[in-house]
């Protein structure tokens, strides 16, 4: 595996992806208000033309497995392994010099490591989420000198719970992580099922699930908010624009999912709720979060439109967070609402033998 830096503009022309769907939502959401449409288009133009600094080189890999790498952010002590979602790039946890949870934790005396899932190709089409755990994650964790703390964000939290027993995790922290997928509610699950039914034939041909398919699902959860943030950008100051560009470039980037991972997420997780009904097996055992012997902390957003609080694992020490799905990681109050409580918990559990 090479440590080459991917281009910052994974999103062509710095446009929201999929762009045709964005334009259709723009027409629909602003049909009765031409001023709103003009403002959103002005915000879009500012986003597209804003200067971009190159992203820093990836941190060094201390272990690899297939296309995945375990990246070292420095610090000392027990390894704290961060598992990002398979959806969107991992660098939301290291977004900018002043918006990097991982670098801040290293300065706080912890030893954060980041799982970089790499970019799948059609050769990986049969690798479901379970295989990501068994073939990529667990072999890398086995190279560590002691059992790690696993910290999973979004779908990475689902993966962390599933991997914890086989990895002999010292502790597990969940951040906006879904487990009971029935908690998305019947309407959202029906929308997601319809999205997959429409996309599946093309995905089966490609052997991959393009990120545009997943982004379409996110947008349908709250199309008005997607357009409103571009309206607000029309009159935002330069500092706000810079933060918006960094975050939106992350949201519009991202590798595809393997076909099997997409199928498992859509059909097994969302449709059948295999995690929440104790029907998911990893490393030969049924995954039961309630049976974990290690400490578990669950940081649950109360305003999350992507992963509602009703989907949480309902195990361990629940910590409610008054910020949204992304805001709790990189928002203006993220340090107070999530970073500091998470660091305090990590320092306590890593100090334990």
C-alpha cells in the first residue's frame, strides 16, 4: 500500500454529488421563492470557486491488511483505534489543523490510531461488512502490543461493537453509531429500500456501490436542509466559507462500497435489522453487545438526522450530545460537547489495567 495523497477534488468541479439530484432538489425546494433559489446558486458558486489547500500527507501506517491501513497519530499509552464509517472518507476525524479530533487527543496524552479502509475495486465485490472486520480490521488489531480501545463513528461504531469480542477490546466508545436499525422508522427504511431497489442492477454490474447512491439516501432524509446550507453560504464570511469548503469536500468525496457491503447494509441491516435482532455473526459468534465484559460508552446525538437516537445500541454508559451527526465531530462546540468528555472517558479506561 502506498501513502500517496488522493486529489482534494474527488468531487468533479467541486459540485455536490450527485449533482443532477442536487439541482432537482434545488428546483423543488425553492419553487415558490426565486430569491431562495438565487441565494442557493450564489452559495454554490462560492463553494465551487473557493481556494483549496492540499490535504496533508496521511500519517504513517503501522499495520496493513489488504487495502486497509492503521495510521498512527502519535501519543503514548494503550492504543485507541478509531473506526470511521465505510461511507465517506476517514479524514473527518482529522479535517483541518483546528478541527482534528485525532491530533487533539494525541496532544492530550492519548495514542490515537485511525483505520483507513482504503478504496475498493470491483475485485473486492464479494467483501461484505463482516469481511471488512474479519479480513481487514482484526488482522491489523492483532499486531498491537495490547488490547486496544475501539472508538467507532457512525457505521464504524456498528463495526466496533461487532469486532470488540474477537479483538479482545479493552473498552469500546460509540459515536453516533446505529445498532437497532429498526429505529430509523418505517418511512425512512422504505425510502432506503426503494433507493436500493433502483440502484442494485447498476451496482451489480459495477461490482461497487458508488457514493452517489449513498449520498442520495442522506439527502432524502432532509432535502430542505441540504439546500438551506447553500443559501446561507451566499452571505457567509470568509472563515465560515473555509470551514464549509473543508466539510463539504469531505461529504462529496469518498470511495465506493463493495457490492457485498452495500447489499449487507441495505438488505441485512436496514431491511432485516440483523444487528438489532441478534442475527449477525462475526468471527463465528453471534454479536451481542449486552454480553461484552469491557466498558462501553455510547455518545448519542439528540439532534441527529442521519443516525437517530432511537437506533443506538442501548448498552453501557449512554452520553447524550446536543449536536448533530457531523457537528459533534467538527462543529464549533465539538470540543466541549464531545472531544473533552470522550478524552476524559478514554483517560479513565486506558489508565485501568
